[in-house]
C-alpha cells in the first residue's frame, strides 16, 4: 500500500511539473523574439571571451618563439575581442532589464485581471496578503526566468561544449578530465531537484504567511491599538519570522552541503586539469601558450558547469512560483454573457427604468446550510424597496445575488426593461450602483472616488450628488473641496461621512438600479431621513433597494420585504 501511495505521489508530482513547464512554454512562445535577441547577444559575448583565450595562446607562443604569428595583429585582436565582450555583456544587461520589466508588468496585469474575474466564493478563500505575494514575488520570479533562464542555459551549455571542443582539439585526455564530474552531477540531480522543490514550496508558503500577517495588521491597526493587543501581535509576528528563519536555515544547510560537494568535485577536476597541464608542459608536449589557454578554458568550463548546476534551483523556484500562479489562473471564472450590451440597456432604461424579478429562488453557500429556499422579490422603477431582517438573515446575500456575485441554485432571477428581459449575472453588474455595508472608500481624492462609477461625471454632477447625500456640507469646508485627498480606508473622515460619500457616488453613476446595504447605519436619525427623502427626488426611473434595521427608514419606502424562515414576505404595514 505504501509503495502504491509513493508511486501515486511521484506521478502527481511529475504531472504537475509537466503542466508547469507547458504553462511557461506558452510565454516562451509569446516572447520568442526578445529571447532570441538576448540569446544572440549572450552568444557573441561567449564567443569573444573564448576567442580571447585562443588569441592569448598565440600571443604567448609568439613571445616565447614557438609561434611566428604577427604579435601586433594578435594583440590588437585580443584587445578588440575583450572590448567587444564587455560591450555585448552591457547591451545584453540593458535589454534584459528593459524587457524583464515589461514582461513582468504584462504577466502581472494578466494574473491581476484573471484574479478579479474569478468567482467570489473561490477567490475569498485566499488571504489578501498571499494574493499580493503571488502577484508580486511569484510573477517577478517567473518573468525573469522566462527571459533569462532558457537563453542563459543554452549559452552556458554552448560555452561548455565549445571549451571542451577546443581542449579536445589540443589534448583529448585534458578534455576527458574536464568532463569527469558530469556523471556525478547527473546522478545527484534527481535527489537535488526533489529537495529543492520541497524547500522552495515551504519558503514561499511561510513568505506568504508573513505578507498576510503584515497586511492584516496594517488593515486593522486601529483595532489592534484599541484592543491593547500590540504586544500579542508583536509576539505572533516574531513566531512567524522564526518559522521563516527555520525554513531558510534548513534550505541553506542543504545548499551549503551541496555546494561543498560540488566544490570538492570541481576542485578535484581543476587540480587534475592543472596537474595534467603541468605534466604535459614539463614533457614539452604543449607550449606555455597552450598551458595558459588550458587554464583559461578550464576556468570558463568550470564556471559554465557551475552556472548550469546553479540554474537547477532557479528552475525549481520558477516552477514552484508557476504552480502558485496556476492555482489562481485555474479557479472558476465568472460566467458572462457577451451578448448583453450594458450601455445599450442603460440607454433604453433612461425612460422606462429597470425592474427586478426574482421568483422561487433557492440559494446556499458551498457545504453550508440553505440560506433561502423560496426567495421571491420584485422592485420596479420609481420605487424604494426595503429589506428587513436581523443580522445574518441574508440581506447582504440578496445583494450578492443581484450583483451576480453569488448565483442561485434554482428559480428565476432576471431584469426587465421595456419589453426585454435578461438573466441576472456578472454581465448585468454594470446596471447597479452599490453602497456596501462596509463603505468602500478608496485612497485618492473625493472627485476620483465619485467618478468610479462614472468616469465622465462633471464637477457639477458630483456636487449635486454630494448635496443630495448631505455630504457637500462637510466637503465644501475642506481645503481643496472635492479635490481633497481621502486617506487609505477613509481614516481621515468619520463613518457617517464615508457613508454619505458612498451614497453620493452611487447617485453620480448612470446605473438605473441603486442598492444600499445598511448604507445609513452610521447616520443620526435626522440626517438619515433627509438623505432618504432626497433619494426620492432621484427616483424618477431609478429603482432603489435598501436594507436596514431601522423602522424609521420604512416611511419613505414603497414596499418592505421581511426575511423569515428562509423566504421573503411582504410586510402589511
């Protein structure tokens, strides 16, 4: 049984590696032109370096009288080869930096875009800090490897082959000694790759834990201070750091021991080459120039082998990063109907508005108790419809269904405009303006926040909406008015001010349906009633759906739904 399990694990690991390599090859194909340029530059740099070694042989042999080549010509070519090698290396470095940054940005944008398009119930299972770590660290690792790993591997392999070929031409036994370590490296490669992959996974997992902990700490710094638990968080952070330290030290120990072994093998080969060269020089089989060339080429060969061996950990790290990105890319995406033209529907609804129609809908979260077993709900243009129920009864869930974030299991959920209908989904989200319970205010100016739902909104439209939301009274007192900067999470304004700005932002939008989820809970009763009364002036063809705990809100509502027994019922009064 144990052997079967081990075989299964190995098979799964192999299939994962194959999948990861295919994923990388997709980008290798996309950037093949850039990779080719980088490869050619590196190739020329290697050729000039090894050519310089051959020229040095002839120069020394000419000086010692064993060669009669023109010394000045050889010296000039030697200098030109050296300068060319430096220039090609510099140009290669410049191009690598330029395109590595461009490719990083492109892949990062692609992964970011995909992550936002993933179904909410799947993406929420990842911690924000972990997602940030993947889209920054892992994407950087992958993009750098895509441009440099393959061409560098080919260049170093080419350089090693050329060195062996030149040495073989002058002394076959020296060439044999130079490659004697290759079988040892091949035999050790399987064990090395398995260990490196394990350490790479562990280090990235702990790194994500650190990023997640820091992100969560800064997001809740006010609560941490208020609760007086700064010392507790410092201790917890220290513990996570210790875990990271332990993983890194284990990885380093393995790398050091591996490095010692490889260095020892390299030393034996190097000393053997040097000893054989001295012997051949002593027996007058080779010249001083040939001995110098052998030493230089042996050094190049040793460096090439070292580089090729060091690329193995790089490849393992890259494949580990690729796996973490594939985990995001392969998550189920939101189903979208490409036939739905949001702008066209908005234009058609300017006169008649949009109605919401949900009938006999059933909904439950994954592996959880059923939230609704018979959800029936209607809201029409010109109406303010209220949802009432205790915390946790499902008010926010209804908003998620309306926004296409969560899908019903059975029943009907559709929008009606004129004589047409369309199913509620992620594709119809643009028809709604949402005022969330958490009051999502973003870093930037008030005007920038107001234009999130309507990029073309004028200052006059923004001010009109701010007045309707009873927000302009405090905005106009700010030094820069609507161009005043709101700090991260709106920490420089009150909760009530944030709620009013969120309501104003919804009013600025061209959306025919406005959803307000406990959007007035932080307002005093007088301000709340004034805001809600002002909304009635915006009604016309707009449809308003409001969730609330407060019965006072119902005064301006046309109809109220109460959540009871996993269903909605219309309140009689």
